[in-house]
C-alpha cells in the first residue's frame, strides 16, 4: 500500500511540475497625443479596412524563426487576441494620433473616405536576434492607388518572448509612422 501511495505521489508531483505556464501577449499602443474631437478634425477620412496576415501568423502562437527555412509556432507564448486584430487596432490608434485633421477608423466612414489595406507577410523573431516586420500596404486615395512595400529588421537587445513582442511592436509603430508620413503628404 505504501508503495502505491509513493508512486501516486510521484506521478502527481511530476504531472504538476511538467504543466507549462502559458503567457499571453498584447501589442502595446504607442503613446498618443491629446485627442481631438471628431468635429475639430476636419473632413479627411481614412478607413483602415484590413490588416491581413498569412496562415502561419494567424494562429494563437507567437512565431519564431529557428533557421533559414524553419519556423516554430509557440504553444505556450500566445497572442492574447488574434494578431490581425491587434495589428489593425494599433495601426488605427497610431495613425489617429499621427494624422491631425484626419478621422481614422476601423469602420467605413462614408463615400469620401480613403481606404487603407495592409498585408503583413512577416512578423516574427529570428534565431540571429533580429525581429522582422514586413509586407506591403495599399491606399486608395480619391480613386488613385498608392502601393508601398515595407521591410524592417530590428535588433532584439535581450532574450525572451517579452522582449521580442516589444521589439515587434516597436517595428509596427515605426511602419505606422512611415504610413502616416506618406498620407500626410497627400493633396
């Protein structure tokens, strides 16, 4: 009987110690300047229609590239909400704070709106300590299409998924600022 109790206790302890903790990540939104009311922003309208990600990024797991050809999708380091939604929400918030005179939204705003679509092809960490944010965006501005590719490689200063997600967010904020600069130059 004692042997059976000892085996059961060891099995329970082993099961408890092998249970891995899951971590959930949310992209931080860049600090925003004081908000303006919609009425004071004028009539320039921008609808961020979609931010698309490929299938390997669309799952719950944070992606890490382990070699030139191999990617790992984490089982215990997960996105708190779908990555495409996080990217879209942070893009709307960042553009809204960086484009005075514009109303930026994730919903259609009317017939005179500009429409922005972004296709993110890479959003992951890499074995060499680099973080990759790349893709292309397409803006429909008054019936004219403007298409721009983007590719950012940033260096991760510390190890770990926390740092990787922070650097990914930093790269996305940089690309948001780049998009805002292009939009602000439009007639």
